[in-house]
């Protein structure tokens, strides 16, 4: 899978701009994270990322809060260890479902809805609607 590093600090050499950017998210200073370019996002990777109940919970929360654009990792109260939470966010990022960027000491997360909708029209809305129906059918399980 091709990845792209989100530049977050001024660099001494200009970067080649022959490849399109993964998303139009603002950049910040500090560390950088690898994200797949839009054209490298694969359907099977997205479906894999969405197949886990904890990752689905993260995606649903981001979709509900899209107007705020970014949410800190600390907003998500997942019933798993911190290392497992980190793993879930990494899977979502590496599969192209979310964009992560450091803002100071906080790692901010945003749903890559524009990229996903362009590549797989209707997929995200269908999965989110199905998850909401499942929650209603099974009770309060947000997975």
C-alpha cells in the first residue's frame, strides 16, 4: 500500500508535488503520521477496518461529530486498554478511513468521508445506517 507522510514541520528541501495529497486536512507542527493516498485506498482494507466493533464505534462517533471536523483520541472512551485503542486508531488510519494529525500533544482524528465517498459512493452511509439499525435491534451495543 502506498503511503504518504503528512508533513507537519517546515523542511529544508521542497517536496515534489507530482503526487496528489491524501486529503485537504490542515497541517500542524510536530510529528507526522503515515496515511494512504486516496488512490491507494482499497475496498477490502476499508471493510476490514470497519469489521471490528471498537473501530466501528470510533467511525460512528466521528461521523456524528463531523461538524467539529477533528476529535482528540481522549474523547473516545473505548472499553479496551490504551495499547489496543492505539492499535484500532492505527488500523483505521492505515486503511484510509481516518486522518490523524498531531496538534500539540493531542492526536486529532477526522473521518476521511470525502475520500471514501469519492472512491466507494454510498458505502460509508450504508455501513453507518446498518450499524444504527443493528444497535436498535440489539440494544445499546455501539459496536
